C-alpha cells in the first residue's frame, strides 16, 4: 500500500522439535519498523532500520509447520500497524528513499530463527585495554527453564581463521573456569578480567582479529 507506506512479508518454517529450547527471531536490519506475528501471536512493533531486532517467540512456536508474518512500514507511514515512536527530525525522510526517489521498506540483511538451550549466553561485552594489556569480558547468562542450574563458565579467545571468515581458529588465550548458580527464569552477569601480556594486536599489515 503506497499511500499507507506499509507492506506484509510472510514465510513458513518447520521445526523438528521444540522441547527444552528457546526460540528467537533475529532481524539484522528491518526498515523502518516491523510488527511481528508468529502463528497469529502478536509480538509487538519494533523500530530498527540500522539496528538489529531480537524477539523471543518461544511461546508461539510448535513442532512442525510454523507461520511468520511481518507487517513492515517506512518512516512517515500512517495507521496503527507500527505506531511511530519518533519525533520530527529523529529519523529524517531522506534516509528512507533510494536513488530513484522511491521509499525504502523491507529486510536489508539476514533474518533467521535461532534455537538455543534453555540455559544460554544471551549477551557478551568485551573490554580490551592495550594500555594495561588486559582483557575483560562481561557475559550475561539466561536460564529460560523451570529449574535452577549450576555450572562453570569457560571462555577462550580464538584468532579468526581464515582471516575474514568470522570463524574461530587457534585458541590464543583461555580464562579460568568461573562457577555460577542461576535460578529458573533468571538472568545473571558474570565478569572476568585477565592480564594478557602477549596479545597479538591488530595492525593494518597484520590484522589479528579474535
């Protein structure tokens, strides 16, 4: 609907099993906003454009065939599909037109359903310091199950191999195991910091990435 600046995208997907796992819809780039429906369940509207969107859709998925619907709209569109949370000037009109003067709307990058264990890493924040030759890591653990869990968190920094692949290669540094306890339905953050005197630094002629 050109006048309303909206569009619908739909896709079916099949799951072999749903027991003991959490399911997330990951959209790396949805312009400019999307309203998410899975098997008819409304998961709300999300404004992304250049920011990724991650939605927990566990309660709606089922074994076998599933149905994903995205109600898309561009900046300035009218109606209640994705009510705009922005004000004037926050998302300029020029950002949503292509070189032919047409409105941009839709998915620009990857979209996928991720299946994770009930106990999983939900976020990682890495804090390197070249000046102090240290590496700090903050890991968020989520227990989406109905039982309390105990365990050890084990982390390692791996060099990317081959370069540009975003795949882990040789282990360059291992952290000591960190014990944890997490209650059912809880999220916890675990902080680890280590001296790393012989870290291979990034240089233009030798771009070491971890």
